[in-house]
């Protein structure tokens, strides 16, 4: 046959039997150069066909057919049919036809003796969609690189004044978290302060509720409390008090003895509050979980209780130390995660000399659900704390061995209740001065 008459590229097979409505079969070239092999009668040999949308159309994602993750997987690269079935299960056939009709993929079938094989060999995404995904990945990699570079530069600039912030900027984390850390670091560099965390979020993304946990995110990452105050995102902290505790402020006294606690007190920025625990009280119990603190106030009303939510700012730490001055034993019960280890360490390391500090590991109590597994960065930081030869080190090692966080209400309540039931009989006579 004259080479000029040879077919190049796909050609349609209109009206072919076995083709679903909305699709048309196209003969696929058999040669790598896009041409066909021919039989002795100069008829193109067709070994595979592609089922494409008919009439042809630009690809358009069908609403509700796939999740975002499935869509990216389906339209970013060719997929063998067995892989499609593994991913989509019984929906594979339905999804394949819908995507093909929408112009998003072509279904490649074997072709034998004039018949189209029942099951596809694979599907092939539209080139425009592949290009979109490739461009998006390139943009994401470029943005990630730029973000990391910015974080490293800010870290170098802030390391002397804010070493905690500098370390947070170079500690591996997710892109979303790092974005917020960089925003906060840039504001520190610019001397920009905000009227609370919502104002910070509004300034950066235009939505006040986009990041309700901003303050805790920054604190858990390692931002100094003073840096949070500088940014204006650390609202006046609260402390919860319960049991035989009195609070003094501006000549007034609040005595929480006998009241069901804990009672929230907002700590003012311009004047200190002072607390004292009634003489003869056996112990001070510092608890991170609110519900667990309420339980201990109800079941052990003779113990002094402090509820501290999240990382402990300087004002709350001072009050804990004041409360600890008249007791022998301080029991610390945080969540069993990296943040909890930091809380325990901060309280433990600042207690009055001679205090008998004990840490309750809520992960030792029964829990139905495992929390989020620790990432590499969290494991590394836990490993550092685990080298300590004290209660904090023992707690960190237990968290590290479990490998996941525990911060549920039920384990916290059960753990502190069990601890007090077993340990209280062993404590020295509280009537003796500490």
C-alpha cells in the first residue's frame, strides 16, 4: 500500500456493537510511531480500541462521583483495570463509564476478531487533566520550597531574641502548620500585634474562625509565652481552682472550700492574684482535662485542685507554685502526648524545692480508641525528654513506647481516680509542715 494512504493515529469505529451509550470506539495504533500494522489485504490490524466520549467534549468532573483524593488519583496517570477495581471495588464499572462520558478518561479494551473485550485493560486520563495535576504539583513543590526557605531565614533572624520560635520554624511539621508559624514569625519581625487570636486570623486570611486553636498551635510548637503576648494572641489566661483554696485580689478574698469546682478565674494583666492552700491539705492536684478536674473536685473535695488548659503561661505557673508552698505532694495529670510532657516538665521544674512531684500517665488506664500516632518530630522531642532521670523522663518514655497520643476525658478521669485511691494512703501525715 502507498504510505500516503496509511492511517496515522486513532480512527473512529462508529456504531460498533458493545459500546455504551455516550461513547464511541476508536481504533488504537499498533505501532510506536502512531501507525498501524496491516494484514495481507492491506486492512489495518486493530488489537486495541479506546472508548471515548461522543460527541467529543472538554473534560468536566462529574459532581459527587469521587472524593477529591480519588479524583486526583483517577485523572493524574493511566491506571490498570485491576488497580481501578482494587481502589473502587464494585463501583469501578459505574465510575469508569461516567468518567468516560464526561470526557475525563478513555477506556482501553482489547479487540479480537471484531469484538471488544468485556473488561477494560486500563483507563487513560485526558491529557489536559494530567497537565493540570502536573502543574499543580509543581506549584505546590515550589510553594513548599519557598515556605521552607522563608522559615529558615526567619529562624536565623529570630534565634537570639526568640529561640523557641526559631526552633519551631525549623522543626519538621505539616505545610499548613508551618504556614501559620511563618505568619506569626513575620508579625514578630514586623512588630505587629493583634487584638486577640481571632484578629490575627482575620488579618491573615480574612476569616475569624479559620484557626480557632491558633494560640495552642503556636504554644505547642514551642513559641515562648512572651512571644504570644507580643503578638497579642495570648488572651489573659484562665486558671480553674477547687477544694480548700483561697484567692486574694485587690484586698478581696474568694474561698472555694466546700464549693463544687473548679472555678474559672481570669488572670488580669495589670495586677497579680495570689492563691493559698489551706494548711494541712494533703496534696495539690494539677489537671489538664476539665472533666477530670471536675471529677476530682467532687470525689476528693479535701484536695486542692488547679485546672490548667493547655500549656502553662507564666501567670498560671506562679499561682501553681504559690499553691504548692503549703503541701507536701503535687500531682500533675496532663494529656499523654508531647504537649502533656511539656506541661508536666514546665510545672515539675518550677515547683518549690523539696516538693514531692508525681505525674499521672493517663495512657496507663483503659482507653477504647488510640489517639493520633506521633510523627517523627514529636518522637524526636519525646526521646529528648525521655533521657531525664525523673518523673518527667518516665512519663515521656511511656508516651514514646505507646507511640500515640491519649487525651480523652474517660482515661483522664479513670487514671487520676485510680492513682489517688492507691497512693493517698501512702502519703505522709499532712499535719506535719512540708
